[in-house]
C-alpha cells in the first residue's frame, strides 16, 4: 500500500468518496468539525491488484474502510481461494482490533486497484477525556463497530440456526440507559468486546468442524 497524493485524489474528491461510508457520512451530517478532524487523522492509501493489504498475524490497531475496489479475505498470504469478499463502504478487521489480537486472515485486492482509509483505534477506545474526538463521535464509532460485528453474527446464525453459540447471541446485553452519555460509551465498548469474543469463538468452532 502507498499513501495517495493530492494529485490523485484532491480533498474534495475524498470528501465525496467517504460520504458513501456510514460513519463518515453521519459525522459530516451531525458535526462537520469532527468530520474534518477525522479526515486529518485518516490514512488514505491505494493498493494494486493481487496486493496483500493486511497479512495474517499482523497487529490490529487500525480499522480500515474500503472506499473503492474489491477485496478478498483469504486464509493466508499464499491462499488462492477466497473465504469472503469486502465491498466498498465496509470496514474490515474489526474483530482482531477490538480484541487486540493478531489478524486471523489476510486481505488481498481482487479488483484492478483499491482505495482504503485507515483510522487508529487508540483515538476511540479510551473511555476518558484523552481522545481528540468528542464523546458523541466515539459513541457513533462504537455503534458502527457493534453493528458490523452483529451483522457478521446474524449471518452466521442464519446459516446455522441450531449452532451451540446462538444462545450467546440472544443473551448479549442491551443498553437501556441515557443515550449519548459516558455510560452508553462504556456499555458499547463492553458490548463490542463481548460480540468480538463470540465471533472469534464461532470462527474457531467452524475451523474445528472442518
């Protein structure tokens, strides 16, 4: 991967492209100043066809969004068969990032090229006033993470409705307190960890069954 240049992607073009990503779009709509701050912190990179953009075993402190192109999830750098596909607008690498684990798969560019945006997780994970982002932005971020992980779990449940881990999905906590508060952020962070652990356990169980 290499950083994009302003000649390739002028700032106004990047603004238009990221508006297709729910997290960026919501910030642009609700808090333009936070959106501009996010744009200064995001790493915009491009990669060529067949390039490995994330390697199995890498550290996972950056959340990536695919902005253009298509990516394949593969078992390792040398695998041919794709385990899944990542489409524009989707974040990826969420589970490993939330759990602070090594990445469990590699990601390869399957289209002619790809444009990605990466955001450091450290900007959002600390439940205190140390973050450069506002409480509301961090809550929006963790809502997005939880929606992403939950969708992966729901897909698994639809494919295997009688799986032994389905009951753990049903028992996940639901926050009922006041919205847009530090308490909600704490609850969302805890839920992200619980869901990521469940997704990891489901993936591990699937591997052992094969």
